[in-house]
C-alpha cells in the first residue's frame, strides 16, 4: 500500500517549505515535501531581496542574511529617488536549507530527488501525487490534502484547471553575484530604463563586503515590442560594465529564473487540494516580489487546512476560506497592480522619468504603504503618467479589471 500522509507538498521553495513549517510547528500532523532537485540549495532562482516581514516574521537567522540596507532607490533615464526602508538580501540557497532543516527538525519528511509528475485524483478529490526519483523509479504518495508549491511550473494546479499558465504573462531574469567595488551598498537599487532593461527593470543589491548582485528582468511581451537582437546576458553584461558605481572583479555565481503570473484571482482550493506561492500566481505583478507573498500564502493555507482536518474535512467548502483570505488580503490588490504593471513596463522614457519623480514625492507614510502593497487605489493611480498613446490599451485593461472569479 502506498504511504499516506496528512499533507503532501509538491515543491520545496519558500512557499512549500513554509507550509510544512506551519504544519509541524502547530500540530502533530504528518507532512512530506517532494523536491525535484538533489539538494534544496540547488534552487538558486531568486535574488533574495526581501523585507522585515520575512526575516523577522519567519525567524530567519543572521547567517542566512548576506546584507542589510536602509533604503530603496528608484532610477529612470533622467531621474532618481531614494526612500528609507529596512531591507535584506538573503543567500537564497542557504535560506531554503534553513527552511527545510527547520521543518525536518520538527518532523517533516523532506524528500529531495523526487519530481512530482502529476496528481492522484479519486472521485474528483485529489488524494496525493505521482512522482519519479532521480534513479527513474516511479511511485505514489497519498495524502488527505495535497499542496502544489511547484512555482511557475504549476505542476498540479495547471492540469487540474486552477491556474492557466498558457494565458499568463511570462518573464525571465538573470543575475550575477560578483566580488568587486560597489559604491551603492546601502540601498536596493532598481532602474526603470529601457536602455538597461527593455520591458522590465535592472537592479543591484548589496550581498556582503565588496560583494553585490546585479541583474536584469523583463516581461516577454514588452521585451518583444523593443527588438534589438540582444539577449538578456548582453543586457546584464552591459549593466555591470558601464555604470561607474560598481566594478566586477570576479563573478561568483549566475542565477536565472522565470516568472509566470496573472492577476492572482485564481482558484486556490479544491477537494483535497491547495495551491500556494507561484503555483497560484502569488508573485506581486508590479515589482515581481515572490518570497514574501509566497510565504504569506503558505501561512494562510496551512492555518485553514489544519482547521479543516481538526473537523475531519478535506472538501473545498472547508478549504475555501484560504482562497477568500488571499483574495481579500492580496488578490484584489494584485489584480489592480497587474494593470498598473502593464503600463509601467511599456512606458516611454519620459513616462519612466515622471513615474520616478512621482514616487520621489510620496510622503513617508505612503512610501511605506507602497512597500507593503497597501497604497490606496487613487494614490497608486496618481503615480502613473498616463498619455494619449495609452488609450489603445484600455480594452485590455478593462478586460483584466473585469477578469474572472474563481468558481
């Protein structure tokens, strides 16, 4: 007979591992986490920039933090501004190791080298997963509740009809971690300038003494509107080689990843099933932050799932409060910010300058609400310099605003 757990989690990123931590620290329920990589630290797809809600809210130890900075800087072709904010840069592979070791120390089974290949569905209820090991052996793990935390692959939530990745936005990012001179070590810097990152943004983050991270990301659709034959590698090299504020001596590592997202108003709960993190498009569509919202979604889901199991239930009505909490707390804001992002990453140079100028004018309280994604709709709209050329986008914007609600 196949082993059975209370929970089986597909994917050992921040959301999946945090779900397991929540379960084992708040109950005696059994949980297994399946990860396709041979080691948790093999996942190096995040730049690791984050805020106190993650470091302090989830007990991240100092040895996982590469650097702290006291501000965030926004730049455009001709403008720049800086807002005081407590920020952190994590060693992402070590961060995952910490989460996994902490979950395992409280009883979770973290199984690396296990690639989830699909769900086990019986009479409309998800009852576990099928997997394949690194040695090519196939197996099944059964569970009362199955959790998809496979990130943008959405290995379970896409085929089950919860998150349609085929119609979602897609983007890519590439970053180098380098030793060398770095004059902006007190800030997380973001450049909204198509010369640096067409259809996206470039960044540099401190990562320790004379160590920094620098990268470029873009939204595929908006990058395609500015064809020039250059690759993302070309743009990263240009970004790190042409700015006099930093100089690369040695490249220590390269990190690359992709993002897939829609307005986040997806179905997240079903009979015996939950989707967390980017398997349900939890990434913020405006600035691309994934760690904080992914872990927040995991905490919400675990709380609801444990309550359901205490009542002996795994049906959608008992798991639905998670979906509703996410939509109330983040989903509706994400829906609006998706619309805003479709304007921001398609701005011309003058609009990028105006956007940064308006961010600079935010008073401290509103800048903090921008950071926490709680800025009111009117203030958010005032940041964006709409032009007559944006009018043809209105049908798309209205379609996104209407959207479709989970059923």
